C-alpha cells in the first residue's frame, strides 16, 4: 500500500511549472493539500474538547476545593487525594470493584469459550444460533439490573424461592457482600457472554483446518481437540478479551447503581464500586474536587492493570496480531458497554 | 475405530478417495468445524439461549400481572397475566414522561449514530487513501486514544456543560458522543481494503473535486461498514446511562434515566417498573430482529481483524 502513489500527487503534477498558475488551479491545489486535514479535523477537534481536555482538566480540579454549586475554591494541593485515600469507603469500593470484576470476567470467558466451540461446527440454522447468543447484548444494563434485582430479591425473590423449594437455605443477595457481588457479576455476564462468544468463534474460524485434521490423525477426540488445538490457538484472543473487559469492568457503574432503589451501594456499602463512589462524592456530597481525585486514582489503577496486561500479553502472545488491533477491540468493547 | 476418518483417507489414499468417502458417509463426522453436530450441541445451545431470553420473558410476565399476583408468586407462572395493556398504559401515564424519554432516546441515538458514521468515514477515508504529512503519527494518536477511559473526565465535562448552559439539554449528551476513535479506526481499516485507488483516480481524472470524490466514490464504498458502525453506536447510546443520568437530571430523561426515575419513584410497584423495562427494550428488540445478522457479522469481522 505504501508503495502506491496516491491520486492527489499525480494530479498536482499536471500543472506545468513554467506556466503561471491560474486561480482555479491554485484552488485545486489547495483542495488537494488541505482536504486530508479538513476531513480528519472534526474528530480531533471534538475529541480534544469532549475527551482529552476534560481528562486533563480533571487533574486541575482535583488539586482544588471545588463545590458542585459554589464552583472553584482554593488550591489545596494533594489534600483531596489524601482525604480520599483516608476514607474507608474508598478502599471498600476498590475491593468491591475488583471482586465484581473477577466474578464477571472469569466465568464469562470460560462459558464463552465453551459456547464458541459449540457454535464452531457445521450447524443447521447457523445465523439463528449466533443471533440467539447475542440477544442479551441489546438490553440496557439499567433494564437488566431491574429484572435481575427482582430475581435476586432477598425476600420473595424467584431465586431464593427456588432455593427454598429445593430444600436449601435462602441467600441474602442484597444484604451480604459476596452474594451481592455474584448477583451483579451475573448481570454483567448475562449481557456480555454472547458478545465474547462471537469474538471467540471468529478466532476459532481462523484456525486452519489442517491443524484439526492433524489432531484427528493423531487420534484426538473432541475434548482433546478442544483443549489441545482450539484453546491454544485462540489464546491471544482470550487474553485480549480479558484486557478489554478490564478497562470497562473497572468502571462499572450502572448495575451497582440500580441494584436497589437508593443507589448508594447498599446499607453497608457492600456493593459500592469506585465509579459509584465518584458519583456519590461529586453529586451527592457536592464535592467535585474529591470526585476528580477519585477519577484520577481510578485512572491510575486502570493504567497499572493495562501495563500488567501488556507485559502478560507480550510474554504469552508474542506472535499475535499487530498491537494496534488489540487496542481497537478494547475500545469498541468499551464504547459499546 | 470402525472406519478411518476422512483426513486419514486423504493422507493414505489421496484427495479423490477422501472426497468419495465423504460423499458416501452420511453424517460427516469430520474434524473440527466440518463436523455435523449431534443433538447434544443443539440442546446445550438451546438451553443457553432459553436462559438468556428468560429474563426478558420474566420482565414481560411481571409486566402482565398485578402487584398482588407478583407478591404471591415469586416464581411467575409461565403464562402471562391479563394486565399487560393496563400496566403499559400506567407507565405512559406516570408522572415520568415516557414518551418524552423515548423521543429523547431516539434523537440522541440517531444523532450520535449519524455523526459518528459521518465523521469516522471522512477521517477513515483520509487516513486510508490520502497522503499527507503526519498521517502515520496522527493515526497512531487516534489508536492510542482508544485505550483512554474518557468516562473519567466527567467532572470537568459537567463543569463545561454548565458553563455552556447545556445541563438538562440533549446537546450535553450528543456532543461528547459525536466522534469515537474506534469509529475512525474501523472505517480506516475497512476503506483501506475495500476502496481501490483506481476508482479514486478515475474520479479525479474526470475532474471531481476532493470532496466530490469522497461523496461519490468513497461514501458508497463505505456503506456496509458504515451501517454496522451506525448500529453499534446506536445501541451504545441507547443503553448509555452514566453520563445522561448526571447531565440530564430528572427533567429531560432518556429511557435508561427514566427507568431509574421509575425505580426511585415506584419501587413498590414492580409491575409498573417491569412494564417500563419492556417499553425500553422493545425498540431495540425490533432493531435486533431487523439487523441482528449485521450485528453478528460486525462483531465477528471486528474480531478477525482485531
């Protein structure tokens, strides 16, 4: 591609250098020179205003006293950070966020892999099965949570009633931390497992068929094919899905916000997450300075996770696809989350 | 082993023999993807899909019952009750304006979808097919920004929107969603492969201006990828909650925000809340029925490329 001559250059050669350049020709030249920049400028201008500037300005806000209604106050240095780091709720929120993230990503990847390998066959009505798996993706997290929080109700909830009928004791899905995390993780899994299944399926379809044939010749059964051919061949994709879900998963907000009608992460803040805490500081306690500090701290956590992931990926998948593509998938996953 | 598998036949007796054997065998129990699956695969997939669809059906069941029935039967009967229409009516009559919320959601999702596709196609065409100084560096910058969690910029974003007097206005939701780095990257990738230089050259030789070339040559070529990008953007903004809930407040909600208001105001009236859930899901369900095929293809293409 790089060796090919792009059309603009050839057309500008058409103007003979000796002749005086007419107005329309000069206009044409400007057109050729400026158009590429003109076409990319909307993205850069809008991103600078609505993406980059706010992110950097968060740093500025976090160093000031800043009230939601009163606006900018005194410069306080790192006071907001030390205040936040001294709050038990902050650490609780961070712990809850990690716990929910682990509970949602690990089972999700495992189930998605199994489903993808089921779909990775010469199925009848192939499109139907693929669409069926994707169905939950179109339901807004807010709606998902309203439905699941009713199913997971502590008293007279469907799941507890079933448990009781089966002779088990009911679980306090709301009032206890770990069950609440499991319930919230279930909602995340509900919405994203099918989506990831299709990503894995695409990766599996890219595996050359002769690898399977070789395995069959060597006497591998279906299970052995799955563990010794499919899994190793899609491992880069698995890692990337995990990486991508990290960035989105650590910012989880909708599900914990809607898990009960108060939206404070429970009586004991047992399902308070970092982003929910950010909201509470900024918009309930009207302390935007501290909210900005939490935003920066969460940003730091995400960067650390990304770096760890990066090291892991490099080591495990050194022969994978170009790195730009990984980030692309990460971004899409996040933007559609 | 009763008979050698097809690859074995191919290896020992040649490709022709393998093909002949494949024709003779009825259920081809080939390797990996060629395998015709048995009932177990269909059963497992069917169970999973039924499980994924059940929460939606659960919402419908509750939306068609009275609150007393819901309180009596935590596990709803599989046959819907008779209150569906009246519950839906109650949602639309509640003091949260659901019509307005629906309209707002349609406006916001369509506006961001069109804008993202338009700007991403323009930029993607430029990056993929035009030559200019700094092209590589700028493209790398776009790709880099995809990994930035911009959601964390909400505090200043809110301050800015208040300065512009846009809090409570749909513009506050539309503006930050008008471009996505992913969109630019997606269109760049697609146009690089799908748009031959010859077409652009032909248009230029015929005297088309740069923009005319984009409009009449690049835009039609970009259509399949643009449609998928529109779908994903539309769904993402339809389901978006965090930023709209902060900046729109209670007066001018989108559907997810309206659902939160329903929950806060009527948390005892489960039937009403579930009717609201149904109302918010149905438009995307229709979209899914119409364009689910494209969604599947979009995810799988992105994955292969990505």
